[in-house]
C-alpha cells in the first residue's frame, strides 16, 4: 500500500487553465503539507494542515487554494495557471500530536505550464 | 527562527570514496533532525533521523550525529556506491512539529 499518494504524476496544461492535484495518506497522520520543488531542487513549503485546519500558509499567490475534506486528504487547486507555476509539487504527511515523526512524501506531480 | 544550511553541490566522488555532506541548523528549542534522499524522478525518502542531542542516526551505511554544541548534523558514509547517486536533503522540525525546514539539497554523483 502506498503511504502518501498523489495524482496525477504528470500534468501538462496551458496558461490560464485551472487544475487540481489530489493527495491522500493512509498513515493516520494528523498533519499534511504541500511543497513546491523548483528546477534547482529547492523545496518550499506552501501549506500545512493539522486536523483539517490550515496552520501554515506561506507567501503563495491566491491562485493556489488547498482543500482538506478530511484528515486523510489534502488537495491543491490552482487557478489561472502561469508559466512560473511549472515545478514539481509534493504532498507529505506526518504525525504531530504525540511526538514528531518524520514526514512521508508522495511521488510528486510534475506540472508543466505551456 | 528555524533554518538549515547544507553544503553546496554538486559533489562527484569515485566509487568507494568517503562521503561527508555538511549540515548546520538554527532552531529554537529542541528540534528533530533528518536526512532525506531523493533519487531521480522520485519523492523524498527518509534516510535517517535523530531526535535528541548526541543521538546517532544510521541507515544503509550512512550515519549522522546530532551535535547540539556545534548545531550540526553532518552526513557520512565510509564507502559510496554508484547507487548512492541522488540528491540529499538535511531537515529539521519545528517545536510544534507542523513544519519541516529543508536545506537546499546536495546533489551527489558517484562514478565507477
């Protein structure tokens, strides 16, 4: 069983479109994250949710909107896609309550905006 | 604030060479420290971790010791293999545990 799964793995779309990336974790963790990795492999935190509540919202354009329907899911919706949004997006989860565990990462979604 | 600084890459080594990737951190309180590895086209995988001062994390021949006095968590391996070629990330968690802070990553290439 995949611990953190995100779909799709690849996403190619035109500028101006709206797209969503889905993420699910089956680890029972209480915290989920979205990270953006640029072409130089730099990882930037975008959002963090704890028990469905938004905890961290870094300086990210309003075009990015996370949605957590339950503790096991954290989806990322992007409006009006721009060329600069091209990157690899990683979903991750961890257990915060009861002691920190490591973060488990999905395989990533490579978004290409053309 | 919390931050992680790791040595710039890329690093190229011959097979069986000794590896050190330096990592230092700034943190409030008592963070947990991690090394993650990212193979081409894949997500990040935990390589090893240490949760308190003087702990040594180890896995697959890699080791790192949590040094509070020098705020460091350097990654070492005595003899690298071609299959170790990947990008390595040093990371820490905040006190609240709801954010992971990553270094910039160090690309390692091991040549036969």
